[in-house]
């Protein structure tokens, strides 16, 4: 009897240890990556009016929140994996790791682009070709990491809208390179808002379905990961709404 009770207590202890807790070290890593994002992108708001500066500032803050959240989550779970600690890996945690890898990749490509501009003539065609290469790399990374990390297979569906957006952007760059910028931009801008809304809808529907169909625990980090994933499209939609309503001119 005593051994059964001890075994039960050990199981509870393992389950509690599997629950990830964000440490100060994790937060410091996220802040460091957000600072690097500021340094690499170095956005300039000169020549914009106050409304445009405010909208651009909001967009950049949303980017920083995604970078901070993703890299914090990625470091947290990578640290636990390296130390061979038990991990209660949930779909939102999966999204945080995806976003962390995505942020690291974009930091690397932006840094490469800035360095290349110092040594070669960075003409429009080269910039577009580099952009296409980065988008292809994004899609490969998106699915590579997404399929590698453990998650309920239904969550793979949440990668599809962003993949379609990436392919549409590649099509836009290709149209510009081929001399069809006006046509490409028209159809892309017509298509993109609907795909952004579809992306958020897919995340909401699968998030609710996942909660209703499992008895597994979903902690606050899971929901933070899902909400951060929604910011990929939600931030863009917010800015489009602000400009569409004429609040910024």
C-alpha cells in the first residue's frame, strides 16, 4: 500500500516538474533578441507625419512582442530539453518554438542583407531575388520545425494560411521582376486581407476544438503562444483597419 502511494506521489511530482515555468534567464534572452531586432532593423520614421509614425510604431511593437515571446519560449523549452527535464509540451508551446525559430531566421537574413548592401550594388532585382529566397527559406523552416516538434496533427493545419501568404508574396515578387507590378500588387492586396482573416479563424477554431476534445492540461504559456501566433495576422489586420478607416493619412 505504501509503495503504491509513493508511486502516485512520484507521478504527481513528475507531472508538476513537467510544467514549464518562465525564469528570469528566459526573459533576459527574449529581451536580448528583441534588442537585436531593433538594432538590425533600425526603423527610421523620418518624413512621416504623427499618425503614420504612430501606426509604424504600433507595427514595430507587435513585431517586438512576437520576437520576444517566440525567443523566450524557444530558449525555455530548449533549455529543458538539453537538461533532459520532463516537458509537458502543448500546442501553444509548439507555436512559441516555431515563432522563436522564425525570429532567429529573420534576424540572420536581415543581418545578411544589411551586410551585403555594404559590399555590393543592391539593386531592386537582387533585393527581390533575395526576398524570394528568404520566403522559400521561411516556408521550409516553418514546415520543417513544425513537423519535427511534437504536437497534435490537427495543429499542422494552422501552418497552411501563413504558407499560402508566403507563396502569394513570392508570386508578387515574381510579377514585379517580370514587369507586372501593377497587376501583381492589385491582386495581392485584394487577396491578402481575406487570407489574414482566414489565418486567425483557423487558429481560433482549432484552439477551441483542441480544448473541447482533450483532457490534457493547457497552461497559460499555451494560450500565450496561440495569442502570439494570432498577432502574425492580427497586427497586420489592425493596421489595415486603421488606414482603411482614414484614421491615418
